[in-house]
């Protein structure tokens, strides 16, 4: 079935229109209903259009979607483990009917493709999560995205490519499958081992890949993901600079670097199988698969989502059908007594095995602790230190959350003054009332509008944090999902400290100068947080403060001490 993974006649599909047909479709698209693609959808559509997702020729219809979720196969029985869907809002879906065409645009309105709609259906997301990811635990990043971000309706249909998504960064190492196959042919590379990564590479990964290519006598393609991966991963600009540095530590003319604009799902074994199909379409003959390939960190109980070698077992089961061979590997550790990296099973006694987890690396960078020479190369660590300065040099967001009248604004004001007194960074106060007046004046107080308001605060705070400042935020922010979104956005660019102002509701009511609680209890105000709309208590804030037990001065000092303990101030 090797050729069947590719499109008709063994050739990769190219879905881009040409010449008069292209111009005609571009003109007609002006009359089509228009959908702005999300970042994930932009990644998916690029890889559908350029053939990386062959044999797909569009976003999945319902029959293919159901079959893939259930059996990891399209309706025609071709192996495909991951649903690739166009999720849209209820409003957009209700405007459409089967058979009409829609225009798919990027965030700037550029027409990327048109799609003839075949199916429109409301997704059973709970079932999808359990079938594809084996869990409905929202700490799993793909499940969280599926249940809390993705649209409720899916649209399936065939695509016509208009303009490829434009990338201004690293254009010299962004290849389509056809371009990369052409490079392999030009270089005379018949056997190519792909290495998938979403992290910077260090000495362990360099040794691992060298061992892999020697084992199968092949060339090496380092093909990192630069689309979407997991919150907390190093940004791709930093990573690509690191990859370019590490290329100098490989034998000349045996290794290539090419970027993959894939939106990872962190789907474990199914994702590993998906990665194998994609690398087959790019012309690779082998794929390195390690323990816990494409797994998230841990579930809410602190356990792995999958068994360590489940991905290797699944890829091994289907590698003959796919026509791409897996190169399995163990975790690599530094054998101190032998002064070299070895697979863990070959490294000798426990006392001589050294390794540094990603979490420990981040801790050392944030606390300005030395990184051992055996771990990485100096030029790579220099890049990472530029991206991850010590915490006392980072921007950060302080996010107060609590009931109306809990004392959030008073604490935020007191803390802002204390931080300005220190004078280490620029400080911006994003209090709820201030934001409502200047940033969200058109919004009401429905659940949807309250979420929009908090997300705006989170976005502005992330921009302040990214640029080295301090954002002090004080919205009610009653919903855990929205707070989690704000945290993830900010933690990608700096620090985030959530402070739960845990003042009891009876105290909040006593302080209520405007009589809002009384009006809510009398039914004059609907959906009031704490009365007839829930406040979801934070599960693990960095700090909880009950202002009925602290004066503003004492509370501000408590927060400063916690910031000092966390390393954000000296």
C-alpha cells in the first residue's frame, strides 16, 4: 500500500490552482461566505494544500471523520490516525448549506483557498477526545483545545488552493514535500532518517541522531515543528537558531534542516503514526521514535497519558503498510564514568547516569544557575539565555481574582505603588473598572462579554510582560477556563502569578457601597457573580489572601515576599 499513502498515480497531490482557473476562482471567491482561519487551521490547510497531508484533499467530511476517530482509517480504508477538521462557530455554520463554496482567509484577509462544502455537523467532542486522545482530562492540551477553544460545528469539503500561507521567517529552510524530495534527489540521498523535535537540541539529541543514522546507514533530516506545539515550549525563532548552530556538530554533507509548519496535537501514539505518514510524504524512508513520543507532560493525577513505548509499538505495527521504517531509541543519559552519552540501558550503574530534564533546565536558566558542559554546546546555551533571562530580569503579570468587594482593586493599587517604589521595571495597572472604561466600554456583563473582557486584559498583560514590564491585573475573572487561557498566554512570554483574593462573600456584601449584592439577591440584577452565577475558585494559585485578615499594607508586603521567594524581585 506504499503508493496509496500518496495521491493518484503515486504522485503527491498539489491542490493549488493555476492560470485562468486560478483567476476565475479568485474572482468568484469575492461572493463566497468568508471564514478567517485560526492559527491551527492555517497550519493544517498549508499541509493539506502542499501534499504533506496526502491523501487528504480537504478538511474531512463526517464519514471520514467518524472513521478516523473510531478506526484510524479514512472511509476508503487508507490509514490516517488524526482528524483534520475545519471547526467554525455556530453562527457561521447556520449560514451555510451543503454544496456551496466558502472562502478561507488568513488573519489579514488574504485568500488562501476555497472549499466546496460537503458536510456540516455538530461535533461530539467528548467522544472525539476519548477516541483520539484516550482521555477527556482537560489538562491534556489537545482536549483542552477541543473542548474549550474549537468551534462547535465542523465543515468538511474539498479545497482549491489559491495562495500559500506566507512566511517571512527562515524562508531558506521552509520546503514543501515536492521541494524536499527534489533536494534529496539532487543530493543523491536514497535513505533519509527524519528526526521530529519541538525542543532545542543538545548533546544528547545530537548523539542520538548520529547513532540512528549510523545504524541504518542513512542521511539525517532534522525537521522541527514550527507551527503549534505545547504551551511553554521554546518559541520557534530561538529553536531554529539553536538548530542552525547544532548543524555544525554533524559530519559535512550528511545532514539537512527543514522546518515543518505542523500544528501538533500532543496525541501520543496516534500522533507518532501521523508524523510517520507526513515524513513519508516528504520523502523520508525512516523516522526516529522515542519514549513518550508527542505525549503531554502529565495528567491531573501526575501520571503519564500513555505507556512509555506505546508510540513505538503502534508505529512498528503499521510501518510495513506505510512504507516508512521506524528507528526506535531509548532515552539518552550522560555516563560520567565513560565521559559520553549512551542509551540508558548501556550507561552502567545508576551513580554514573546524568541527565537534565527540560523542567530542570528552565529552573537553572530562571535562577541563573550554571549549566554543566556535558549537557549542551556553548553557542546553544547563549541563545537560550537570551530567550530565558533570570526571573529578576523578566517581565511578569500579577493576576488578582476574586469576588466583587473582595479587595482586589485595593490590593492591586497598593502593590502597584510598592513595585513602582522599587523602580526595577515599568508597572501598569489593569484594574477591572479602568479596563471597562478604556478598553471594554462597549461590553455588557453577560458571560460572553465578561470572558471577552478578561481575555483582553490577559492579552494586554502578555504584551507588557513580553516587553519586560509588570502588569498588575484585578478583574473578577470567575471562570477557570478563561483564567487558564490568560495564564498560558502570559507564561509563554514571562512570569505569571495568580493571587486569589479569598475574602468570604458575607464580608464582600458588607463592603458593597453600590448595593449590587442586595440588588442581585432581590432579582434586580441577573447573572451576578457569587449570587446566581458561579465563581470558580482557583485550584492552585501562587498565593491566597483573605483581606478580612490583612490590611492592604500587610497584604502588599506578603505579595512582595512571595515575589522575592519566586525570584522576580531581588
